[in-house]
């Protein structure tokens, strides 16, 4: 292995690293270094780089111990010197924590070991030094359990397995007749350590390692190993984090929040992560260690007095009880609170962003264990970006880059329908952990979520508390309900990250996993029963409560306006109805990029008319049917043009394979036979003749119009007449007629002629005219390669990246979802190419097609109207290659607008 620096130390106001070194030191390590540099108190320590994780995966444990040995030793010595302690000493012990820390935070995904360095002798030294034997033994029993779980791999693997340590702990508490861990006495803790070690021997056939150095190497390797657990892999897949990044390891002097009543530990946010309001908030526990706050074992208390009062109101706790049992940090430890509150402002200003902080008060002295940019809901993300911009903390471009386009989706999340809510019964209340409304059927086990979703069910995951193992179920559920845990519990933090509705810490509900029941307010719910959650108030409702789409606030509008200021591309919508057009305009669509006319043929009498046209045996029969369709189509276009007045509407001529429209069941075949006055046998024969083995590559798109010109004539007539009718009413329609599935320039030409001849005819009939364009979909690879020829006749291009992906990859759009999922899992494909544009292959065709097209017609208007038009990375690619616009479904317009702005800023 090459000779390089693998360890960076920090402590006492000095550090070898800094914030900018996140890739090498991980987020946590880089910020621990930075905090030292700006005068925030941090226990000394060192960071082993993320590169070592990659080396570990390649070369294995022994090689890594070898190459790190001297640097780790020096790192420990640095801690010893600064803390004036000694690693492994029985008189003056130095204990450390060993934590993971990837480039981007992966909350709860990887492992941590605390209190490392304790053994049967050192614990006595710690007892003497702290003058607190209970604290020393409490730390020791926690360490043995964590070491067993994390390093010796004794954590339960299946939901039915019992954690051997938890079992012992529960038994000893029961024997003693106590409920809380804190009620255990010294002798009980000693007994716990003994029994824990016995369990380790039984399970692993090895003794618990007494040597601190052996403990340290074991823990470091366990953190590296935790990068490769299934849950970490799943999280990376979900968040598109590359496998090769690896995690850093942070080794740091321990400070103690469990040293007695003058010690505490907590988690805080510089602003409200759920709403975005500028309110310092967080939770803490007196006489506890870090994991107690997030594990949901004890009910955490609020940091600020104001927050504490608000919490009490929500939890139904009286002021008297609050003061006595759940005082805020502001009340309980005023001077530590003051310092914390000053430093939270300092940290937020330093990083110019909302921070998520971890701190410990050891015997009255405040220490920071972590600061990182806090995760937040979509709504909070928008509010903070706009607020910080208005406060002058960040500039416009930073504000735009701060918002993840996909997160905007959450602002468009449903809320409960007012009427449905007025008759809904609140059964219990928990904490409003992550906003939004959700309704679904109860399930208790995460690994069963998939099967329910496959059956098309909406589900609510109900857990006593969640752990990283539940990630998949949380991701699939509409909402999450937990009985334990505060606002910073695993469930709450992860749900907010996902933008998923979550109610946590609903103490009054009872969950029985064995019986699969949930009991609220005396009523027993079984798996599969409906409940509803309000993640903004914490209320849990009986049964199914209908939801509606939300109203968008002023900050959202400001952000959208700001996006348009910086973006070079504009955004249109894919819409086939006046309703969709209306919504799209509200979201800022600058026109319709794709109106799929075949979608207008489904339903009611329309389907009968189109079937009659397809089944007709001659031109006369087809014309008769088309005459019935004409007024229906014209009316549909009038509706859409009206909503989109003064904006262009790209209407695509009929595209789908005809067999999709013909009746396949005998009842509907008979209906058509009666309607058309022919025999059912004739219908059956026609249906057989139309059947294609590869309909996606068959008689569809412009091929239909070239075989049956009367279809194109009818559609053109409907479009032009609709526009002329509106013109009479003073409404301006701007139709752009689009020819689908062109592969050969002459295919386009033939269609164009029919369109133009028909339009001219109507202009003469009406003695009136309008402006219109005739362009094409670019969705066959051949068209993109011969784009100069196509553009010599077509007035605009719209890339149909759905078909272009299908034909470039040779992947059927309709049959390959499961195959693609497997391919993504196996790492053959990075993404589903139908969701995220394949820039290397399909993207190249778009780029080539655009260049060649513009070489023949320099003002050629080019857009994308495949599914990729609303996917952030694909939108950015479209900007990069100089497209004029993207078109997407109405609810994705805000995402596309912001992505377009970010692309422009990132390119500067
Ligand atoms: C496309 O192919 O990308 C497209 C937009 O058309 P459709 O999805 O209707 O085939
Ligand atoms: Mg298509």
C-alpha cells in the first residue's frame, strides 16, 4: 500500500482537517475538525480517512492494522496528552468512542461503539476517579453490550430473534421489580456485565477481549464492515450514494452525559426541521448517554422553555408535571443552555445553514460531539432557503441550489379533506414528527410491506419504535406510527428525510407484535384495518380519512419566480384534459408539450366511435365513424386550448397500435357487431387480423396516418376548427401539430402534406385563418441520425425519450419492469433508464439529433416530452445540450423549473 497520511487529528482548538475535506474525512470528521478551528469545544480525537475503508475492502484487516499502527498509536497519544489520561490505565483511564462518518450522513445506518477501553480493572479505576462507581459500571455494561452487538455480531438478524443482552437486562429488571434502567443499582450493573460476558462466550465461543487495543482494532474494523451491511446498501441505493465512497472512522475521547444529575446529553436543530421556522429546538436527557435520546427508551425533554411548553400541550402533560418531571434544559441547566444557545447561532452563521447538533454536558461542562447540515422536510427546505436569502445569509444562487428539486414533491403532498376530517375520530395522539396526511392499512412488520404494496394496498407501518432494519417498510408505507421515541427518534429523522408522514412517540397506544394488534382508546385494531395519521399535529384517526392536495404558500412562489430568473430552458406540460391543463398553468407551465390525443378516445361513447372506425371494412365505413369522432375531438381541443390560451399547445396525432382499441371480450364484440350491423364473426376476424406480436414496433404513430390518411384529416380538422371557433370568441389558440414515430423523412412529409392541405381547405371554407406549426416527435433512433433531413421539413422537434429509450436499449416498455429492477440491483444498470435519462447512450442521440436538426434549420425549436422531462438529472442534461424546453406531468413542473435553474447556475 502506498505511503500516505491516513489519520487526521483534532483537539484543543487545533485540527489537521477542515470542512472542505468531507470526501476524505467524512462529514462528521471534517466538521469535528472545523469546530475545533472556530472555537467550539469538542473532545479531542482523530479521523481515519474514507480511503482506508476502500483499502480495507481490498486488502483486509491485517494489512490495515499494519499500515495504520503507528498513526493510530500517535492519535491515541494525542488524546491522552490533551485529556491528561492514559489508554488502558487502571488509575487514570482514557476511554474513547468509535464512530462511522461517511461523506454524506446516513443516519443510523452504520455502527458506533462507546466507552471503549474499559475492562474489569479499568472500570475500577474509572469508579475511583469519577468517585461514582455506579456511573463506571453503567458505562461498562453499555460497552460490553455494544461491543457484543456491533463488533462480535450478536445483534439479532431476524425479527423473531431476541437480543440476548436485552433479554438479560429485562430479566434483571423484572427480578428487581423496576421499570427504568436508571433504577438499577451498582450490584445489578455488575451482575449485568458478568451475564453479558457469559452470553458473549456462549454465542461466540470466545472471551470478551479485555485488552483495550484489541477492542479498538475490533471496533474500527466493525465500523468499516458496517459500510457493507444490507441496510447500508439499501440506503445508498435509495439515496444514490456510490458504493466506492466508503466511511471514515472517528475515534474520540469520551465525555459523559451519564455522570449524574449535573450531566446530560441531547440533540438540537438551529431551526425547525419540520416547518423551517427560525426556532432553536431539540431534546435532551439528564444523566444519559447519546443513544438514549434517539433510541426512544426514555421520553426526552425539550431544550428550550418555549418548546417544552408546546410539547407539554401536545402530549397532554400539565404544567406542574412538566416542571417536575420534564423541565427544559433552559430551566434545568441555565448556564450550559446559555452557552449552547450562543454556539448554535455561531455554528449556523459559520456554515450559513441549519445545523443538526449533538452535545453532552459532563458535570456542567458543555461539549459538542457533532454538527452537520440538518435534514429537513421539503416545506422547511423552501422556507429556510427563502428566509436565509431574505436575512442576507445566502445569495440567490445559493438559495436555489439549497432546495433539492425532488423534495418539492412533498409540498404538493396531500392533507386531509376538511369534510372527511370533521367526522373523523381522534383515537390517540403522538408527536408531529413529519408533516403531511396519510391513510392506509395497518401493518406491523417492515419485511411484509412489499407484498401489501404489490397487492395495491396503501399501508401504515406501525412499530413500537423503528430501527434501520425498518427502512424498506418505511419507504413503502404512506405513513409511519411509533409508540415510542421523540422528535429526533430514528422514525422521525428518517421519515422527515423521506418526506413521509410520521407520528412518533404515541405513548398511549399499545402494540402487540405477536397478536398483530394495535390498541387505541380501548379499541383493538388488527393488521389490515384502516387508520389515518396527521404528521403535522400528531393525531391518529380511526379508519380511512380522505385526503386532498395542499395549497402552496408564498415562499414556494418566490422560489419558483427566482428559478425562472436563472433558468435558460422553460417548462411545458404533458396534458390531455382541460383539468390537467389548468393545474399545469397554476404550476407555471408555459404551454403544452405533449397532448396525447389517443387518451381522449377512451371512455363512454368515444371508444365505440373509434372502434367503429378501426373495424370498418372500407373507406366509406371509416369516414362514417370519423364523422362521429370529429365533433367529440373538436370539443376536447376547444377545452384544452381555452385553458392554455395564448400559450402553444403541441397536439400529437394518433399514435397507439390499433389493437389496443379493438374489443377483445365477446360481450363488447357483440355490442360492436350490433352497433355496426355486421356479424360477430366479422368482428372476430378483424381483431385477429389486427393482432401484432410486437405492437410497439408495429402499425402505430404516423404509420397509421399514412395508411389511413382520413384519420389525419379528421384530427387536423378538429384542431384547426377548434382554434378558429375560439378565435371568434377572442381566445387565442396556438396549435402545434406533431407527427409521431417518424423514422424516415418521407413519412413526415406525407403527413405534413395531409395536414397542410386540410388546414388550407378549412381556412377557405371559413374564410379565416390561424398560425400553426407542423413538427415531429423524435423517438426512433433513425430519425435522430437523419435529423438534418427531418428538420428540412419539420418545424420543431420533441424528443419522445420513452420510445427512444425503448428502441435504443431494445427494452420493451411494457414488459421489462422486473428485469430492470434486477439489473439495477445487480449493478448492471445504474438507474431505470425509463426514469432517469441514459445520458451516455440515449442522451447522445438527443444531442446528435438536436445538432443535426439545427444544422438544417437554425431556429428549430427542440424539447423533450418523455417521462425524463420531470426528472432533475435528466432536466439538467437537457439544459446542457441546449434544448429550448422540457415537458412533464403537471405535478412535476416545479421540479423541472427548479432543476432547469440549478443546471444554469451549475454551468456558470
Ligand atoms: C415518448 O415516446 O417519449 C412519448 C412521450 O410518447 P409516448 O409515451 O406516448 O409513446
Ligand atoms: Mg412515444
